[in-house]
């Protein structure tokens, strides 16, 4: 069972316009948790999330789930562009690419998994609807980054799990759209976002055989 979150109210929210159908995972991309928390509670910053998970596993709740937190920004998923209205945002304390892309501590990931499982159960959200910020904003965002252990989440049933398909299939661009990716940023940026999630060992924006097989598998 997920421990009760620590209340850290942010003023940065407004009313939802859509039912909750997604969970979006981020890294904070700042020097430490207190700095990230302070920014998300600063009205001038105009950013927030519903939850923040510290490196030691503490969970902070900034915005009530029924409110629209400001975490996703410009992007889309399955054609929906108001991702903030459709999602619950979870910020995971990690310096990200600007701070050398640190590893995520095991206790932190265990709490992320517990939190995601709890939200999924309460909101009727399936593992395919747990995505990264980079998935909805190719070319603009990279979080939660190549070191995020999506496999651990998949093993716990709170992220989609696949193995490469036997065949590459036709029209990878159409299959990426089927998965949910918006194509506004151009195909190379979208492929990079896909690889960052599904083939993080090499993120180059090139649809090689392995990438094509993974695209086919994820698209189903």
C-alpha cells in the first residue's frame, strides 16, 4: 500500500476539461528535490504536477487529482492535445540530462511503482496509458530519460511490456501514430522519443531493423 503523500500544495492548477485517462512520468531535471518542489509551488513559474517522488521514496502531493496540474505543456497523445486535462502528472526527482542523467534509486522506483499502481486501480487506467513526457512531446522533452527503468514498471504491471516482433511490418510512421505519437516534430524526433522509451541503448532517430520490429510490437 502506498504511504499517505506529504501535502505540499501548489497554487498552479485549474479545472479539468477531460476525464483522466493517462499517467505521465517526468524527471524534475533540477539540482535536487527541494529546488524542484519550490519551483512547482511558485505561482510565477506556472508549472506543477500532482505528485513528486523524492530520491528517498517520500511522495509529495502538490495538486488534487481532480484538478488540472500544469506538467505536460505542448504535446499530444492519440490526437489529444490538452494532456494536462487528461492526465495525472508524476515528477520523479532526478537531475536528468543537465546533471549527467543520474541513476534512479531503487527505493524511489519502488514508490513510483506503488503510486502508479494505486492510481491505475482507482482510475481504471491500463499499463498502455502510462507514458513518459518525451512520448507526448518528441523533440521538445527527453524525460524521464534513457535510464528510467521502464522494464521494472512493466514487470509490475504498470507499463506496457513488449519484445521485438518477428516481422518489421509496413509503414513504421503509421504504426507510430497508432501507438499514440504525434508526428508534428518530424519523424526523426518521434523515432528518438520512441527509442528513448523502448530501445534506450541507442537513441539515434534511425528506423533500423530492431527499431522497426519494436515499433511493430508496440503497435500490436
